[in-house]
C-alpha cells in the first residue's frame, strides 16, 4: 500500500494503483463541465417578515427537488471567507513532515488525514484533509488543531461560529416547512455537533481513473460547503445514472441535506448523493461544515401526515443510524467486489474457451 502523501504522488507521471477505481465508479462528467441545474438562492431578507415567506418557499422547493442548492447573500463576511481559504492553502503547501505532525492514524480525533480508504472500498480517495471538531465548544481538543500557519486556529473558530448560525437558520426553515416551531429540528438534535473538514485535492496524473472523494450521502442533519472556482463537486438524483458538476459561484455556499434531516422530514426533503472529481492541471479546495445531532438523538419523523407511513421502521438513536450507515457502505462495497470477481472469472472462462476453440481449429 502507498505511504506517500497525495501531494507527493501528484508529481508522478502515472497513477498509483491504490487510487485506481473500477470502471463503473470512475467519473462520467468532467470537473469543469458545469451545470446550472442546482438552484442559487439569495438569503437577503430571510429575517424580514416581508420577504421570508418567498425565500423559504425557494429553499423548501430545492430541498424537495434536489436536496442540494447554493446560497448567496448569506451574511458571512467575505474577508473571513477569504482568510479561512488563504490559511487553508498555506497549510497544505507545508512540507509533508509538518502536516503529518497532526496525522490521524491510530484513531486520533481531528487533524490531518492523507487520503481515505473505508473498509471494503476498492480504491483510496485522491485527497488530503484536515478535520476540526468544533462544537460543542467544551469538546474541542486544541492539541489536534494544527498550529501552522499562524492565525488559522482563531480564524477557524470564527468561521465555525458563523457556520453554526447559518446552519441553524436553515434548520429553522425546515421546521417551519413541516408546520412546527422554528426550533423543532434543532431540539430533536438534542445537542448540535459540528465538524469542519478542509479538503485539498492535488493535481492528478490520470484523473479519469479515480475520485477525489467517493460517492456518498452525508449522515448528519445538514452540510454547508464552500468550494473554490476550479470545480469538481458533483451530484446525482437518479441513483448515479447521470451526474452534474455543480457550477462554482463566487462567495456562495453549497447546502445539502443529510440522512438524519431526511428522516426527520419523513422523506419529504431529499438527500443527494455526491462526489468530488479531480483534474490534472489545477489543485482544488473545499471547506465543508457538517452539522450532526447528538449520538443519543432519536431518528424518527417529527411529523407524519395523515395517510403517510414513516420512512423508518423503528425509532433508533443517531449513533445506531450512523453504525448502520457505515455497515451498508461495507456491504455495498463487498457486493461490488464479488460482482467484479465474478465478471473477471467469467471473462477468464470465455477467454480460455476461445483459446481452446482456436487450438482445435
């Protein structure tokens, strides 16, 4: 298995075999083949009675149609966004030995991760990332927060605070859409937990063979992503038959619903499968803020309309839901591996039969 950082591997002429994905998992759409299918919604006036209803209706429709959309005029200071982005890039430009001081191997929570390879995956993701566990505040472990570059820790604190406020505003919209009090979804979460992940996708010698981040849905309540202008975030709403590349919009955040939010709304609002692709000419970066419920929070619809059935068969905790989420991934990966082995075996048998037939002739 490869032990080099992905940044180091980006300088090589050919793809390391650890990152080569099966053909059915490889990118189908280019990183810069942008689509405008994803709605872009202005939040200007969201807190004003005169315009709130119209803005909320746009958000609700986006959640119902796609489960993913972009927001602008969100009130987050552009200077804070720029500084968070700048300092993140400085970190990933550091020598490997500096980044690896915060290596997450051995079960460490938070810090620098060189690629990912979940159990059962056929290949590793072409990315590096830093994980900050930011909320609850009393659970922060600053020993796992990189101390370089100077100022990154304090900027991340300020950034995560603004992201928490924006996340809660969007959860209020979901609550109201179900005819509940504004705080209903937040209360269901029991104690909101936040994680900030800064993804760095180095250039790739053979981008058509791999993914920056494998196809997945997010298990939490809601996710807010800041991407640069390179492009690479892709989403599907037909089970992976077709993919679109989300067009980068300067200053915008991409919002998507997580599985937990999907269940609370009894399936009314969608959770979109998404992935990240890479390219051979430009590095790419995204800053993702995940909002999770507490492990003890219950997974069950907050409201079920007359005549509807619950989308979940039983009430379980989020901790159990997350465990099942990961188990389904492992099971699906195992099935793909078995199917691949079967295809290879069938091909080998056919090749042998064809070779024997030629000999007889």
